[in-house]
């Protein structure tokens, strides 16, 4: 019996074209894209009850999760970030039982909306219409991989119990001084890296996971600094903006910033 041989020839995996070819044409396919066409990568702490845990059995509470790539980082080992911008927002939500899952209004930092609220027994800032205001401290960061030297833009939102962490982080960056040719000065935020890890916290109502933030030191990679500077300029120009997650008001608190009790 004659063995039949396939005419198909297995091809060796081909190496990609030289990077300089892609580099020359990089701008040809990005025209027309705006912030509305992009998904904002968020870095959030997974909690017991997070929707992501139901969708992926490999994920665990206390991990740091990238909502766009699906990558999870060990909370104890943490991540390294380069802060590039900050924005405080006041977000109006309907109560969870009646809400649509979308924010009713988003107020800027200079708004007086909090003066129109009353703090209830659950520490919510309630409006007369029955909705509540949530303070969001948004950090635009570069998620930095020291091994590869690659940085990825991302957003970290802190709220509720984590606002005190936010204030400490802001104070650390504002009070940082280095010596220059004309004396000491406060360097740009994106000049330094920070290590963010996850810690368990508790009060008389329960326990949850929160952020721990530590200053590492000056950025040592020129490309990482350039990328962070570019991102900071985009944030300052308003081309990159923070948008609340659509389901924050109607699902369990899954971002590590408001306690999820267990």
C-alpha cells in the first residue's frame, strides 16, 4: 500500500519584519481614534465577591487586576508604577437597589456638591434627591516592568477608606525634594517610581484589602521617563480622562477602595 503524502509543507515560523519598518508607518492607522474609542486600563484590587472571580477560577482576592489585559499580579509582591497625573472627582450615584449602574453626574474637583450633602449612618454623602456622592481620587500611572523596561498607561482609583492613602501619597510627592544646580526643588511626579502592594485592613465592621504605597526612588530608564512624561502631558492637556466604571454603584465593591466585608 502506497503511503499518501500531503502536499502541504509545514512552514517554519517566520520572524517579523524589521521594527524600523513598523516604526515608520506607526501613525497611519491611528487617525480618528479618541479617548471615547479606547478602554481605560484600570488597576484594581480583587475582593471576595468581585465579578472577575466568578469569571476566572485562577483569580484570587487580594490580587491586583488589569481590567483590559486580564493580567493579575500578586498583591504581596505588588507592582511598580510611575505617577503621571491626578484628578479628584465627585461622582453621583443612584442607590444600588434602584440604580442603572451608570453614574448620574460627574463633578470636578472645584465643585461645591459636597456642601449639598448630608452624611448618613453608613458614611455616605447623601443628596436630597436620594442619590449619593462618592469622592474618587484618580491616579494616571505608568505600570512599569523593570525587567523589560516597558511601561503601560493605567488608571488607579482610590475612594472611601483609601482616600487617606491618597492624601499621604500626594503629600509624599509634593514634599519630595532633590538637589539641582540652583538648589533643592520638587521634581515632577513622574521622576520617581513607587511600589504598590496589597494589605489586609479592618475596623469594627469587618475586613478588606487596601493599598500600601512606598517610594522606591528616581526613574533610572530614559525611555520609561520619556513615556511617563508623554503620558503626563496628555493628562494635563485633557486628552486622557478618568471615567468611573459603569457598574461601581450596583455591584459589589471590587476595586479595593471601598470595604467589601467578609
